[in-house]
C-alpha cells in the first residue's frame, strides 16, 4: 500500500485553551503514540490534512509522518490514523490520534465496505437495501491493507444477503469477524404498526381538582338551606290541620 506523506510540527502548547487558539489559526492538534516510543504531541496544517482526506475519501491509508521542530526534521515513521474527533455542531476536525506501526508486523484495521451495482430485488415495490456493516476489521501486514472492500449487490433479490464468509479478501488478509454476520440485504420496508392497548399503556386518568375551602363552605350552607325549606313547610302544614 502507498504511504501518504504527512508533515507535522512538534506541539508545545498542551492546554485546552491553547489548543482552541491553535484551531483558530488553521491548525489541528494531534498526538502520535505506540511503536515502543514516547508519545509526541504534534500539530498539522488543516488545509494539508483536508486535501489528503478529500483525495483518499473512503479509503484506508498509511501515513508516512515527518516530524519537524523549528524547521528541522526530527523523526519520520509510518503510522495509521486511529481516531478523529469532530466538532458536534460544525463537524470540523478537532483532534487526531496516530499510531506508529512496523511495516513487517501484522496489524488490525477497519476497512470501509463499498457497495457496487443495483440490486435486482429493488425493482419490487416496497423493497429496500439495508447495509448492516459499513466496515470490516481485517488483520494483515501494512503493505496488504486493502483501500476498501467492494461488494457487488447486483444479484441480490428479496430476502437474500451477503455474509462475511462470502467476502473475498486479498492474499495475506484475514478477518476474525463472525462468518455468518450479514453485511447487506434486500428486505421489504415495513410500516410501523399501531400500538396495542397494552403497548400504549394505561388510559389517562381524569384529574379532579379539589375545590377551595371557601367554595366548599358556600356549597354546604346552600345545601343546608335547601334541606330546611321542606321541613319548615311540613311543620306549617301540620299546624293548619289542628
């Protein structure tokens, strides 16, 4: 596999505020670790990094990192990008992690899966293509790392899928992933069913607010007055009969 040259500068500013200031000047903070050496805090010109990533979008790449300090070369080595942090709002790259590697030792790396063709099953009404895996972890020497894994889905029909065991990896490349895992399938799109009474939960109870004490007293007095009127009328009627 081709190694992509990446120039970086030793970074002496380590605080969060200092890194924030660096980002405002068009620089991405990064760290390089592994390979039996001490980690190195570095910084990368944002324009250089974004240009490389645009050119190699969707590919696994090995970087040949050239570390400089005050304009002088310090060290260079092959490395893999292990982590990339994005701003949750703008999606701008905030920080990068690189791992030194040895070109004669096997490594584990996730390789992007790219689909090719149009599945025949998609011609049927209601059918949809579902991709369950977008990367496959492989083990190999750095020189054998595939840029990506390409799967032809042209012959996929309804309720058929491509599994890990069907992926053809290059010489010297293997995976520990479960061979029965489905990577992509053609299925029917299902409508969301209406929730049953049990799923919907208990019916909403009517809330009866307690009346203020003043209203209770007024209602009690009114009720007592209404009850007294018939009693008084009956007494008067009895007196008339005498």
